[in-house]
C-alpha cells in the first residue's frame, strides 16, 4: 500500500501498524487465489457479452413502459438474455420481485401442490424461507404448509449433503415433488456447494426419480464458477438482482430461470394464471438491469476477492473462518466464528463505519422481519439491502458467527475489513 494511502487510513480510521502488518501478509498470501478467480471473471464476461449480442440488444430495449406493460421489448428480451446465460429454456427477470426470497417463494408455490412434499437436502434452509415453508410450531398464515404441502429435511452429514439418505427418501416417499438445494451457506457453518457437487446431487436424484423437480436457491452464487446449476441439470433456479447478478446497478428485483413449464408456473404466482410474465410495466429500470448484468461478472469477483482477503487476515488474527482463504468458493459469503458476542458486534459495527453511505450510523441488533433471532446488519449501501455491496450481518446466537459479503470494488472491501478489524482489536 502506498505510504500516502497508509498515512490517510491511519489518520482517518485509526488503523494500527499491527493491522497494516497483517494486511501486507494477507495480501501476499492471496495472490494465487486472485489469479484463479480472474480467469473465471473473464470467462463469464465473455458469456454475458455473447448473450447480449445473440439477442441483438440495442438502445431501443431500454424501455419505459407503463400500465399493463404489454409488448415491453426490453423486459421480454432480458428474459431471453438470462435464459441464454443460464443455458435454460426460459427465464423471468422482473423488478416486481421485492427480493430473492420473493423469487424463491414464487418458484416453490408455483411448482408445488396440495399433497406434494418439499424435500430440503442441505439442512435447515435460510431463515427467511421458514415462513414460506411453514417451519416451526407457530402456524404461518399463507405458508406452503397451510396449503397442504408437506416438508421434509435432511441434515448435512459431516458438512456434506447426505446422498444416500436422499436416495432412500426418494425411494420410500412417492409424494416428494421438489428437492430444494441451497447453494450458499445461509446462516450455516458449512462451505457453499460447488456446481460440480450440485451436479453429483442432481445425478443421484434423477437416477432414482427422474420426474422430481430440482430447485436450486442460487443467491450469492452467480458468476463464481464457469457453470451455473442449470448447466448441470437443475430444473429451476432463482436469485436476487441486488446480489451478484445485478452488478450493484440493478435497483431491485429478482429472477427465475430453468425449464419453460417450471418458469411459467412460477410466473403465475408473481402475477396470476393467464397473464404470467406477459404483463408488467418496468418503471424505467431496464437500462439499469441490462447494465448491471453486464458488470456483474467483474463485480462478483471483486466481492470474492474481498471475501478471500477477509478470510486470510482473520485467520492471521487467530479466528476460525469458513471457507479458508485457499478453499475454492461457490458464493461470495465469508463466515467468521467469533465465539464472543461483543467481538462479533464490534466487527460488524466497523464494517458499517467503513461504508460510503450511513457510515455515521451505529448499527445494533434488532428484531428483523423474517428472522428468528435478533440480527445485526451493517449495510451502508447505495441500494438498500444490496448484499453485493460491502455488508456484514449475523444472527445474535452462539457461537456468534458473522457473515461478510459483497464489495463493488476490492479496494473498498479491503478498506472496510481493515476498519472492522481495527474496531474489533481496539475494543477487545
């Protein structure tokens, strides 16, 4: 780091010499990992470029429809671009999805019926899906459970998906209609699933029950590999536009991609049967959705570099991290086990103080909608809740694991991490 930059950081953010020593060591250690992800970034940039060219996207697609939105060529062509990128029959990309959970919910509600069973094979799903599924003792109004959809869950075995147990469940329970795979870690302590691992899981599922639908929650995973789950047999995937694939430009929205019938069924839950994806004005955001997609391969890898750097510098400080800095990744999330409530909170507050927006805010744990425990969240972002921007959050429960993700640029990610680490060390 240049002496001028070092001096500015020390004077502005009270970062110690100790932290700078750790910074220099960590940056040296991660060079080979960065080269590996640069190759993935270039491959996916070419893939996105080709998809935009294949669909002959022009300025005329940056539409501003109103009312019903019939014939919105920007909206309909963006669906085709996404289908191209995901090697899928169809896609539904809409600003009307309020978040990734909404897109996932539409996919599940659209493709499950009364008497069907949803099988989750990665242990407990992400917290915000609990109300959708109807997990827990409390009756969730409007949940899949209330609609008569049954739910089963298979815990991980030694941190891995238990394929033998999956095959046994499929052989013995003929009501299983859809298998849910969560690519990312969520609020768990496990590595994200690589696309190769997802392919192996799907092959085993289809060998027992070819007609079962395989759904992959793809949040945080787009463009971190040269393949996506739909390249290896997933019937349907869903995610958020304010995570990887929106490139930090998309102001809102989500997507669903996969087999045409599955996507169509999901579209009927976004709107209504008979209309599906053929209706819906786009509020003048089409240019941002296209531009964000174009930038996404670069931005997603910048976020990965931040996660790799975070893993190494926190390891050097003696913290347990998952994944480790030299593990191959399939999402942008870095988990850090603090084993101490105060250390966790101080680190996340430091990330907030390193944000470009609301850096003066003191974030505190609170009862966040959709979560079972109090959550502390550092999210000083240009787009509210955008976790492709540098952010960190954690449920306030033992063993006090923090989850860092995002960073539109690696330069900002590493600065934010240095501020977070400095605040942690200074206050502990």
